[in-house]
C-alpha cells in the first residue's frame, strides 16, 4: 500500500508588519501598515490590528489612511525582510530538502520521507513553528494535509500562529462544507457563474456533472472539480529543480485571428509573470509554443539582455515571436509561454527599485498590488481591459 504524502504549507503571519514589530517592539499590537507613503502607493501588508479597520494588501495608501487614520505607516524594507526570510527558509531545509517557495513568506514542504527522523508530520509542523519563534521571534501558521491544495487551505483556517491538520481519510469532510470562494483561482466572476449552477460549496461543485463544468469553464472546470474533492497530485518542486516556468492553454475552438491569439498571449504572459514573482525568480529566455489544429507544434524563442518577471515585457516579446509563426493563417489550438535561464533569487538590482523613483519602480509597485489582489480573489479578479469579453 502506497503511503499517503505528507505536505505542509507554511505561511508567515503578516510578515512585513511582524518584522517591523520585531525590530521595534513598541509597534507590537499596533495597526502597522507597510507600503508607500501616506500620499502615494499601495499597501504591501497590514498587521492584524490594521486589518480590523478594513485595511488590506493592494489597497491604495490613501484609502488605508481614511480607514485607519491612527495607523502607523512604514516604508517597505525589502532587504530586511529577505534577511529574515532566509533565516526561516534555512529552518525549513533542516527538515526536508523538498521545499518549494511560493513567495518570500510562504512555502510547501514535502515531509513524507522525513518522518523516520523527525516524527509524524504534525510533530514536524509543531517543531518548525516552535523553532521559527525561538530563532527569529516570528510566528507562522501551518496546514498539514496529503496534498498541496488542501494544505494551503488548511494553513489559512486558524491564523495567526495556527496549525490545522487534515488527515488523508478526512479530506472530503474538511472540504465539503467550505464556501467556494475558498478555492484558489475562483474569483468573483467565477463565483457568480457557479452560483447560477447552484454551486455554493465544495460539496456542491463535486456533484456537478463534468460535461456541464467543461462546457461552462473549459479545462478550468475539470480542474475545479478535482480540487473540490481534494484531488491534487502536484509534487513539491524545490527551486533548484525548476528549469523553466510557463503556462499554456488549449482552446475549445481553434483561433483563426492573430489579434485574438495576441489577446490570449496577454493572459498567458500575466499568469507566467505572476508565478515568477511568487517564486521570486526572473528569467532571460522567453519561449512561445504554438500548436496548430492539425497538431503540428512549433516553438520560437528569444533571449533578453536582462532577466525579467514583468508581464507586459513578456507579452511584448511573445507577440514578436508570434509574428514568426503561421498564426492568423493556420488555425491555432494551443498557445503557451515559458521562461528559462532562470535566476534564483531575483537579482539585487531588482530589489534596489524600492528606493528608486522611476518608471520601473511604478511597474514594480503595480505588480505587487496586482499579485495581492490575485492571491486574495483569484486569477480572474482583475486584468487588462483587452481581456474583457462582451
């Protein structure tokens, strides 16, 4: 009998404000808001005390000031946050080499092979939490489950400083009553579409016939159906094993117009860029994948002078590569974009942008804001106007 996997999702609690309170103890218990200045910028992170006033990440600073006038507004100190992040991730690696960073303050760990050394998965999670507090003074919330998807949901159930365990035989019992908004990637528009199918919970979604989900949502509908039942066989992939990061879509109807193909590329480029930023990776080589209706597949690539994680830049290059294909002359059934020649982590020159007033800095701030919205509300919650359909 195959042993169930043991996956832990670890998420630092209000990481940026927590670091500020660690360095300045007088801030503990106060509504701390990290981001731009009171006159400009967006909220990067807010303490739990500030969240009680309605302050949240990606919110304009001006709005946060209005909601929480007594809030303590601080600039982003990315160098310091990275220093603490490295300490925390070093602790993670003591328990398993299978650590997949999602961002500066969260990661998946596969501890299936670590139990003979450190005890059962729950004990490992407890030990990690205790070690992080002891060595850094920061708290962390954990979810323990047999899959990445369930572990990530679990870690968010009891914040801050929580530990939620979902045993392999209790996955459905855990997921079934959850509201559908808890599913990652299901934003407001998808929620509204699901509600028209009388889908309000994971259980409801698991009972919808696959043909209906596929007709309404394409491949995403099939993926949602599997996730609603806790079926997620994705492996925990350490950064050093990642050779490229990409995304592709197969279309239910072949694309005949090159303008429509470029519209699809814009969506793909933004998804890839977001994944790059989540992992704090940049890449220099952009590859476009095109599969025609007759299943003939071609690729076109370009290498940038500097690595990037910016969606518009990736999109621009992908469009130029598309011009070198037969898109618009031959029906296209699949498009994909990937980045390789990766940098781990993103270069120091990128971090310096936090102290520069430039167009690049504005783009960086925008990306931070968009990522925060995506994380909270799903992939379809916000996007370029050109992706809107009639």
